[in-house]
């Protein structure tokens, strides 16, 4: 949670578009994970992955969209508001679980749902600037939370591969999406970043994603 909760601070210091940040994030992380597997002399279970190739591709694309939306939200709203709104994801999962996983929701869980929803309403009502721009950031963070919930739901369906191997296939799919999205939207401006911002980008890729 420390790693997950601090990514926003580093992203705020990277002055390139959301699509490009997401692109470099997944590229660096994928390189790190593949290097890790190479050191351990582990092969990718490509044959096994074919059984769930559709789910792996869908979840990978969802990861790419999720990151784009979350990073874009940070450009409109503060780190605290964006992060708190993004944390609405587990609440969405709780509500969807009876429909998708056939899990029962008890009275205490419904109380948690109401409290979390009220919290989101209070966040929207207590925006620091009260501007429409900040409201756009909240909406983008909430859409990112939906994507994250979608990723977790799909992950439950993937049985052929697990752990790091699943992540590799998902990141390859995310990278394929971002290889198209980033050049079409803004191109690549990473060469214009000075040392501090390059370090932030490296930390996001190495620590917040690969590690």
C-alpha cells in the first residue's frame, strides 16, 4: 500500500502526457520482470496462456486504459482527491460480487458500501477549488476505478497462468495498446525531461510497477 499510495506524488513530477507516462511505465516494468525471469531461467508458459488469451489481452488493455485515466485525473485534481476517489474500486467490487462471483453481501458490508459512497460524495463536495476542472479529475479517477475493478474480475477468470507470468502477458497487451495510443495523441517527449523528472519516471516503472 505504501508503494501503491505514493505513485501519484512521482507522476505529478513527470511533465509528459498520461499516455506517454503509461507507455514508459509498462515498458520499464516489463523489462524488469523479463530480466528477473531470465536470471531465474524461467520460461514463459506460452502454450498454457493460449487457453486464456482473450482474457489476458482484455485485462492488459484495461490496465493501459486504467493508467491513462488515473494519470490524466492527476492533471485535473489534487493527489489526495484523485487517490481517494480511485480507492472506490473495492467498493465497486463488493457490489458486483453477488452478480459475478455469486458471493453474498451481509448487512455489515452494505453499511461499508453506504459509508464509502457517502465518503465519495463528501470528496466531491469538498473539492479544494470547487472548479469544474477538479470535477473532471474526480470523474476520470472514478472511471479508472471501474477499469481496475474490471481487471480484478478478469484476473479471477484466468486459470491457465498465474503470478508473474500473468503479469507479463498482460503488460505485453498493455504495451501494444500504448504503442498505438501514445504516438497518435502526443508523441514522445521524454527526451525533453531533465534529470529529476527522468528519475521519477524510472521510479514509477521500476518500483511502483516492476517491483
